[in-house]
């Protein structure tokens, strides 16, 4: 008989004395030494089994909630007796579970249970030790446990995120109550932050004893997860420095510092699932040392699977899968096939076993103990045992397992994950390439068919024939439409476009392009009432001339000589004329107001102007165009520097692409870094504000909460531009961008009209809003079916950019 071999790395000795500064390098090296079991095994779990288990467990939690809002702590379903004991942290964990369940499946019963649970904790809330802080005085307990506050806060965060994603309508007064408690609890958690970067495990409510100086791996992890989610999803960005300082300290303390003493350390086990959840969010946010925390999540999950031998544990280990599934996500994002197979197999085998421990669950027939004790008791059905032969149903055991089930449904057994490899690298499309190319062709064809003989486009229609659009026109959107169609023509040769470019260019020259009073050297794109059909005095918009240049210069690539170089230069001169000494621009030129006017400013005009100048520089390499463009971009970078959130300026990102490839810029490392950091700032802001919709929803992939299509398309245009020049050292950010792009393209394709008179059109919103939606307005729904040329143009540009980056096109650069 062959001698059985054991992987030495499964009992890997840790001998190094690692400093805080060397910890990131140590973690990367440590991860590289780990062996993964890459064998493929047949899966036994299905989404149907998981869904059934979830619904049973959800009902168990609801049935075990008391009228006061807290939960039955433990129930012996054989003796039908309740354990009179209690645990405040596990009660708060049960509340968080209800918030997660409501986030996953919004129904009245889940929401009622969540509201009742929050009221229980709010009723036992009182002023904290520092100004603005709130703590929870749990009945009969002399301590306010830090984990209790953290988990209650997490419940509020998930509730508000559900509303932010457009799946809950919270009354204004109640929202204010939630936000008040959220802020107060966070102030308390900040107060509990110790000098050693951990969190005090509790606050003594008796007299003036205050916070304890001991800390707990559970409470450290729960608090980190809470603060990270608050910063990442709800705008508490002032927490980021505290998070960054503490995260690296805790990551080191609970791994290498513990493993030097005992590789099977209880401290590591206590921190495990909370830190995996927290540090997954951290690395996804792209904060300081982000890649290290991805390494951490993988390394710690390897520890749980191999040295800790999670599959051989005799008691319920559902908590472990909360962490392991987050490591699975990291492995998927990194295309780490060996880790993906190993973790996927463990998730399948482990959760399958634990679901056999669920009373009345879909796999209970595989458990002899449950077979010998059948029950229809509503306090028992759906509950999960802590041991396969023990009848005790404790709320935290079911809570952890239901969260693991939700995570498995979302990330391992969802339809998009089944038999599908990670799509987180350029060159791998998240959609069928042919389906994408057909969508591109249809939207381009819609715009071509919308072109009139005079060069104008059918500016706006509504899919609802009862809604009659106002007869307005916009020259910026006219120019943007030409830009998209010219990009389409250059990327996908289409000889059936007729004379659309000749007509649309002539419309600009004859109906809009004109001189500036007393300046023969300037030409501007004017918005004239006879064209725009608006009662506004004649004016030249900076963005109109910028996009006019973009449009006419793109036509030049297809029809050389359509516009004279002299006219193009005069348009460039107008943009330079509109620039101030600090690099900023006047937004409008209004003769009736004396000329250049900055009483109103536009987010997009500067980026459009810079893009026009850079394209003009490509045709006419004058230092004047480049200097003006660089000064304009530098100004934008300067005024936005240091801000945690900036506007989603996709035109600035499109212009930055052209700046970063210029030979003249290579000589200035300083300017390159300024422009790069500005682009990163915009990308981070786009991702921070991106709404995450449920995967099975119509709005999944939409960047906003209301299902509007164009904001998603424009932000995708910007991200697609940025991904072409972001360096590999920004790997975490690149991966987050790519993930957002994959989600966004699916949303755009679902939004497109696929048949009928308006085939290829892109409506304003993917569907009308429900009456209970927080952003519901009758006026919004009246316009939901509106189709405007810029809606189609931006979606077309985003689809082309995505296809060039991820599809099978011969070209491989973002336009």
C-alpha cells in the first residue's frame, strides 16, 4: 500500500519576526508559498437547494422574533423548551441577519421584522461618553459590548443601502431616525478606538469606569466591517484614515503574530470571517495597501481550509463560509484558478453538509437525527443545529448560515457564475461578442435613420405615443451624435451610411458656425433660437464649439476636406479666447451681455473643450492648442485635488487619454502624475457612487438607483477611457473598473429597444419607477420612454469602447 503523503504547507511553520512596514511584502511572499488543491470535483449544491434553505431559515428567524423585537436565544426542538439565556452581541447579529435578508429579498414580512428589531435596540439606546455619540444599554447587562453597537450599526447601513439601491422607500422622518442613530453609534465606535489601533471590547455602564482596555478578535472584526462599509457605501470618508491605520495593524496581529506562537490560534479563528468580509470590502475600495488585503483574504481562507481543516470540524462552521466565499471572489477577480477550484469545492462540500443539519431543510433526509425527530413546530423549522445530533437551535448559528447561503447564491451559484470563468481581464467579454456587435449596429442604424435631409436629427421621440415631446434642438448633442457615428464608421466599416456626414457637417457650418463680433479670427458654434426652438438670446457655448471641433475633425478622417483647416483653427482660437489665465474657461459667449460670460458654469464644457483642442493638435500640431489643453486639464485637477468625491466628468477622462500619449507630455513626469491622479480621482468617485442592484433585478448593472441609462453610459465611457492608461500598479482599481464595466454592458444591452419602429433606440430609463420607489415622480415616468439622440449616442459610444477593449475586434484601443 502506497504511503500517504501530507502537504508540508498544511502545517506551515511561521518563524519570521515581521514589522508593520514589511508585513505587506511578507503576506505576498507567504501567499506565494501556499499550495491549493486544484482538482475539479462534481458539485452537489444547486441554487434551488440554497434558495429553499434560505427561505426556511428566513422564516425561522421571523418566527423566533419576540414582540419586543429581540429573538428567542436558543430553542430545544425535541423538548420544545426555550433557553432563558441571552447574548447581546448575538442578538445584534440576528438583527443584522434580518437586514441582510431584507436586502436580498424585499418583502413586507422581512421589513416588519427588521423595523421591529431596530426599535428594540433604539429603545435601549442612550447618550454615549462623547459628544454626539450613542451607546446601547442592553437589558440586564452592565457592559455595552462594542460588537453590539457595530452589528446594530451594520443593520442600519444595510437598510440605507437597500434604499439607496432603489429597493426600499423609507419615510423621511424614519430615515432621519436611522441616520441619527447611525452617526451616534459611529461616534461611539470611534471613541472605543484604542491607542494600539484595536477597539475596546466594551464600555462599563456602572459609574465612570468607561471603556475597557482589553480587545476582542470578534469585536475588532465586526467594528472594522462596520466602519469600512460606512465609509465605502454611505459617505463616511472621514473614517478612512482610521481604517487604514488599524486594518494593517490588525491584519498583522491576528496572522503572523499569532502564528509564530500557534498556527491554530483561537485569536485568528475569532477574527477570521469578520476580517475576510471587512478586508474584501477594503481591497475592493482600493484604499492604501489594497492588494495586501486581497492577499490576506486568500491566505487566511487557505488557513481555514487547510491547517484549520474546516471540513473536519464537528460543530457548525457556517461562519467560516462567510469568509471563504469572499476569498472565492478575490480568486475569481485574480483568475487564480487553483484557489478558485479549492475554495469552490470546500464551499460546496461544507455548505451541503451544514444544510443537512437544517430542521425541515431541503437536505434533512440525509440526517438520521432529524429523520428520527420529525417536527412541524414553527419555532424549529428552518433552524440550524450546532451539531448534527444536537437539538439546540441558537439564533447566531442560523444567522451565520443564512448569510453564507446568501453569499453563495450571489457569488458562487448564481446563473452568471455557473460554468463561467472570471471576466476581470481585458480581452474577455462579459457578453456574447456577436450580440454586442449587433447592438452596436442597431443603435448606429437608429441614428442614421433619424437623420433628415437638412442634416438635423430627429432629436427626441417618446415610445409612448400619448406623450408629445417639445420641439427643441441642441447643437452640443448634434455634435456628440456625429462624434459617435464617426467613431462607429471608423471602427466597423459600414458603406451604407449614405451622405450623413456631409449633411450633418453642412448643418453645423450653415446653421450654427459663425464669427464672433469684431473678431475675424474666431469661429464659434452658436445656439440660435431658430435652430434650438427656445426663447433664449443667441449665445455660443464653450462645449458646443469643443464638441463641434470633435465632430468636424472626426468627419475629416472619413471625408477629408469637408471643413477647411482655417475654419478649424478659428474654432480652436475661440476656445483659447474663452480661457482665463488660471486655465479655467468662460462657459458662454453672449453678445447681449457684453461677450464672455461666467455667470453659469458647466461640468462638461471644459473637458469637451480640451478634447476638441487635443484633436485639433493631432491635425494641426501647434503648441498653442496643446498648451491651452494642458492648462485646462491642470486647472480641473487643481480645483478637485484633495476632494474625496468629485463629479463624474467623463469628457475629462476621454481627453486625458489623448494627453497621456503625447510625446510632449513624456518630458514632464510631474504633469503626467497630476493628470493620472486626477483621472484616478474621477474613477474612484464614479465607483464610490455606483449603486449595486440585486443580480436578478432589471436594473442590475445600472450605476444609478433610478434605472436611467445615459448616466451609466457616460460613466462607462469615462471608465473605458481610463482603463486604457491606468498603470498596472493600480491593479485593485483596474479590477473594480472592469467589474463595473462588465455589469454596465449587460444593463445597456437590456435597455436597448430590440424590435419595432424604434429598434436600436435607447430610452431614458429602463422602466418606469414603482409608486413606492424613493425617487418616484409622475414626471419621471412620463419621460421614462423618451428617446433622445444623446441617449443613443452615449450608449453607442460606451458599447463601441467596451467591444474594443473586451471583444474580438481587430482594433484594441479605446476610441
